[in-house]
C-alpha cells in the first residue's frame, strides 16, 4: 500500500450536499481494488435511487444561489480548485495509478490535464456572451443571454478517472450549474478526491456531488429525474444508447462521448520514424485503454516492411509492470476479465487469418503483452470492436481511396490519424475521414483548448474548447418592444 502526503484525499465516502457519507454508515458498500495487485484499496458506499433524488433536490436548491454569483466569483472558485489540484498533484497521481493501473508518469500528466481543463474554464467563465440581434421591426430590440442549464449529471468511465471528471465538472461549474457525478465503480477515488478539493476550494454545499452505487439504478434515476436538466456521459456506445433512451421522457440535454475505432493510416510519403513513435503514443498509452487509441493501423504496402520492422523494435522495448514502479510504460488492464476478453479477440483474429508477430497473451494477472498482428482482416471482431488494450492490428492498402474506405468502414467516428508529408493529400484525407477529430502526423491530440468529440455513433456534443461550455448553458432570447 502507498502512503499519501495528504491521506484525507482518499475518502471512503460520498460527498453529497456538502456532507461526507462514509461507506461504513451506508446501507451497503463495495470494494475498490488495485488492478496491478488485486488488493483492496478501500470501500465506497452503495447508494440507490432514493439518494439520487435527495442529492438532486439539494443540488437544485444550491444552484439557485450559485447561479447568481458573478462570473469573476465563479472564476475565482475555479482558480482555487485548480491550485488545490496542483498542490496535491503527486498524491492525486498515486490515487489514479492505485485504482486504475496506469504508469505514474501518465497519472501525473492526467492530473496536469485536469488542472489545465479547470484553468481553461475558469478563463472561459468571463466569456459566456450573449448577442444583440439586428431587429426585424422598428419597434423591437432583440438580444440573447446565456444562462446555466441547471442541475447536471455526469457518468464517467475508469480509463481517465480524473481528467474526464474535470472535463464535465469544470464547464458545469463555470456555467453556474450544480453537478452530480457518478464515477466508474472501478475508479471512484479520483472523483471523490476532486470532491474533497472542491470543498477546500470553497464551492458552496450541494454544488459538487459524488455518488457511488449500482450503475444501472443510479444511471436510470439520474436520467429519469426531471430536475436533472443535462447529462454528460463518457463510456461505451452501448451504455450511451441506453442513457439517451432513458433521457427521452424528460427531454434532457445529453452529451455523449462514446466508443471509437480510430484508423491510423501511414501513407508512403510519411516520415516513418515519426509514424512509429506516433503509433507507440497513440496505441500503447494507458495500455491502449483510451477511446481515441489507434484501433486499426492501415499502412501503404510499399513502406509496410520498414514500418513493421521499426514498430516491432519499438514495441519490444516497452516495459510492462505495476504503474507505481519507475520506468514502467505499460500497466495492467483494468480487470482480469478485460485481459481474458483481449486474449480471446486475438485468438479469434489468428483463427480468422491474422498473423501474430509478437505478444498475444496474458503475462500474469491483469498484465497483457504488447501485441502486434499483421494481415488483420478489416471485418473481424478485433478490428470492428474497440480493442481497449495494447494490441496493434495492422492491415495494408495500395492507394489513398482504399485507405479512406477502410478507415471509414465503421459506425464509430471519434478520432482518426494519418501520416503524410504531401500537403494536398493532408487536406484531402483530413476532409474525407468520418471522425470528429483528426491527428495529422501526430498520435497525441487531446487538449482542453480544442473540441473533443465524435460523429456517427461516437457521440453527441463537444467537450473542451470554447464550445464545451455551451453544453451547460441555455440560450434565452429577449424581445423588447420599445414603443
Ligand atoms: P466501459 O466499458 O469503459 O466500462 P461503460 O460504458 O460500461 O464503459 O461504463 C462507463 C460508465 O457508465 C461507468 O461509470 C459505468 O458505471 C456506467 N454504466 C455502465 N452501465 C450503465 C447503465 N446501464 N446505466 C448507467 N450507467 C452505466
């Protein structure tokens, strides 16, 4: 077990209406384990619909006062929140690695990203502008104002247990909303630590809430509660679809960041060394457990031998182990079930014609060997599903049209990547890819200053950038008769 400089950050409790409700005093609780060792880290409460309804009622009251703060007052709170996060960054990073498994360096980068997101929205608070509109009649004056949408809910996944929470809470708080966060059961402690720091930063009671419990019951209760005016979800397309349907009766605003199936194309005019290091960053970060990970590597036949040779050498150097150990680059998968699923996907791919170059097996516990497959058919489970693991399936193409056709052969459209040094091709391919985000000569695209989100069945709405705050506001139109 690790020690924290500030042990108060690891609260075995929920934060509801400014009160800490401990796992031991809750009607039920569940354990959270370290995926590297399977040891229990601690317990969190298991609450149900009644607590959701209670927290939402409190949040609705709290929000009525919070919305009246000036932009500067809300910005100041967010800047204090950011400072709390940076002051505790090492402890927060340890909590991520402990519950999620990623290497400590990646956890620290995630905490920096959380702080950056809060800083970005602290700055954006002051720019929630309305407009004046040239009137249609001599007697009228028209304008718009933007107002907070109200009580919001966030349902978040385990792969980025801190930064995805901040992508939702930062714009919500900036806009003047209250938020109820339901983190993933695998990784609730990072969200709970953020709740603790929001309290230290001085947010009023009831504005920032974290609740844990049965995911199906809590999700349904949040969707069906009519006081919750907006729900923001990051996770699988299957669950996103359920939440969208459940939100229909209350006509909730829904923002969805769902699964991806990112194509990663390497053209014959690419800088191959750069493409290889981009593949490592894009495919193996967080052990491949990101929704924007390269899912299908599509390489021009003429440069394929050189690319494969260089990629194989780079993959052979990746160090797998407990994320708390120095120099580890690949941590465990989140659960043993994930490792078994991955092993089965690779075995099926080999049965269906793929060629296993390296890896393909569970090393021990939840650790999976970095894997490369070649000649991977484009229509098998491995290439049609989100892999969510350190497995790189490679396929080849002979011309640009074929590469684009393979890339777009999916219902998902989150991120896409390609490497080329031909400026005309760069524009052509960037425009042709059916994805919400395109990395060109880079495998790292995430930043709070740019809009994150997908098209097709990868989602609705955008997070981050100047657009992110719009999801948490309503436009109100005012029409004034001046006669
Ligand atoms: P993953 O496959 O990455 O775990 P999920 O979509 O299953 O992605 O989970 C993302 C989030 O959605 C988690 O917080 C999880 O608890 C929650 N969740 C899972 N199933 C449901 C459901 N039926 N209703 C509401 N939330 C759910």
